[in-house]
């Protein structure tokens, strides 16, 4: 049986796995952005909080992904459902690049622009919303892009805790020593990563701040 | 508190050639002002001066002498360490910093135009913050662009990076004037311009009716600019005010820093005469 035959015979399951995969990644990324961008702003604005925040995100990043899924298992509400668990773990991984890029984007806003904004009587909040965030948007988006590609890869491991997704095929393939099964998970995952990277890079290019 | 853009004088008794001892209450008064960095390093020491309504005071000095610091203390971009500053008779501590800053136009050397805003939106910034109606803002922007010599039809939709240095500077000045603040602080506003463009902007600047009645504190290290634009020239050296002159007095000053500036000016003149 050729790979293509195999692929078409299992196309429904593969599609199902892909959709599960997208769901896991999308929810995790949404959470990571909602948490990571505000944390990045704090890192840029409150230097004394930047060490603990970046340190925490760094530690989350260094825990091997399989172990992180394991660590979160006993957490009461999270451990109750495998997709919850997977999403929380994925969001934790996605946090660091988002926090870092948000902080970098904001602290790289030209100090003359910030000075002028303050001197003309903009409040801190107005400066953040009307000047700093719009000017760092493409940098933040670059962080989201890196995190998304990373998360699509790591999400294959979510199958280990039964959260579904394309990792199912890979784990089954490994257990049955069946390369076609492994590829049925790996190829769509790789295509997803490439596609997400491409789409987000398009968006990023369109939103790149104009150079002074 | 937004001032209207009609031609009523911003302040009674606004005169271009003021002498000390005028009876009008000063627009800005600094009394024994000092500023120290948190590490104890002193940038300004016991600075006292007053600026009359409608007057242009130039602060002249070397880079790092403390001129910009003095300016930033007035609109509370920096908080003074000792002394007192009064703006229109009221201590700046009693002003809300945001209200104070919107009452005072601010133009800086690097201009600080918002790169993601068009020329139009940049100029409209303070009126927008003050909640003007769109019609009033549009009319004001058009008026200001004409005032600083920019064709509104051609430039209003451009972004700052599509302008030359001189054009950007003009937009910066228009922006500082937008809500018609009675007081203007200008920190090397023409500093980044080449000599010819600088000259053109100087000439325009002097002829701007709207600037005549404003109280202006202008910081520069350019003697020619100081003589051309100032009603009075305050010389700042190493964080202290070492002299206050009319342009005429300045040319005859014996105080070493002022004299050095005059000598510097003469050096170029003599070079020219020697040819």
C-alpha cells in the first residue's frame, strides 16, 4: 500500500486530527497572547518586575514538554480533562517569546517620540495605547509567529495525555513501528506550521511600522 | 481650557520688547531652582529667572550645560529638587501635570513626530486629546499648515518619513502650536537642520504672527539663533545662570562665557572680512 493510498483511506481521521490540533493550538495561543502581552508591557514598564516574570517564563520553557504535561496532571481543574491540560501546557510554552517581543517592541520605541508624547500632555495610558502598542505591533506579532510555530510542534506531544490532535498518529505509528502512520501525523503538522508561519509573516509585513 | 484660535491676544500687555521691571506678572518664574539626579549629581543649581508674557527668552549654553533640564522642569517632564517654579502665577506643583503640559506647547530637536501618524494626525494630536470637534480640528490643521508653509493638499496625508528634515521641523512646530497654547518651550527646535534650511525656518519663525504674542523659552547653542530670535538671552554654564542680557548687551558682555560666544561669532565674521 502506497503512502498516498494510506493517506486517502484515512483522510477522515487525519482531517479530524488536524482540526483537533488547530483547536488546541488556537486556544492555547489566544490564552498566551492575553496573558503574555500584558506581562510584556509590565516587563518594559516596571524593570524591577522584569526579572521574576522573564525568569518564570524561562523556567517554563526549559521544562521538557512531556514532563510539563505530567506536572500539570495533578492540578485540580486542569487535570480533569486532557484537552484543558494540553492547552495550559502549550500556553505556558508560548508565553516566553510573546512576553519578550512585547517588552522589546515597547522599549525600542524612539525616546524622542515618547518624550514628545509626554510633553504634549498625553497620559501614560494614552501613550501606551496610541503610541507604544501600535509602534510595537509588528514586533509583538513576530513573537506570536515564533510561538505559534513552536506550539504546533509541541502540540503533537499532547496526544501522550490523550488530548488528541495529530500526535495520535505519531504515537500510534511509533508503537506499531509503522512509518506511514507517523508520517500521517507529521506531514500535516509540518504543513500547519508552515502555513501559520506564512500567514502571520504576511500580516507582520503589512503592519511593520514605517521608518522615520 | 482649550484656547480658541481667534486673534485675540493670549495675554494682556503682550509685548515683544520687554525690559525687566515691567508691571505685568511673569508668565514663567523660576525661583532658586535646583535639580539633582537620583545619584546626587547636580545638573542645575539655584536658577532664578522670569519670563514676561509675550517675550522670547533664549537660553544659550554648551551641550550638557543644563538648558534642556531647565526646560523640562517647567512642564514637569522632570521634577525639581529644590526651589519653585510658577506658571502664570501658580506653582507648577498645584497644576495637574497633564493640564500644565497641554497649556504649554513643546517642540524638541528630534521633533518626535509619531511615525505611524500622518502629518495631519500629528498636528491634530493635542486638539484631539482636548476633544475638539472633527470640523474644528480639520480647520485648525489646515490653518496651521498654511502658517508654517506646507501645502495641505500635498502634505496632510503623508507620513513623517516621507518628509525632508525642514518639513518635519515645520510639522513639529505646527503640532506644538495646535491648541494655541500661550506658552511654548522649544528645545533646539532647529537643531537638526542644515544652515540654509535653518535660515529659512528662522526667517519664517520670526514673521509668524501667532508666535509674536506667545511666551517662548527657546534653548539653543547657536549664537546667531539667540541674537535673531531672543528678546533676552540667558547664558547657562555648568548648571548655573551666569548672565542675562538683551541682544545688544550680550554683544558687549564681559562675562567670560558670553564673551566667548561673541568672540566665536566674530571669528567667522573676521574670516569673511579677511577674504
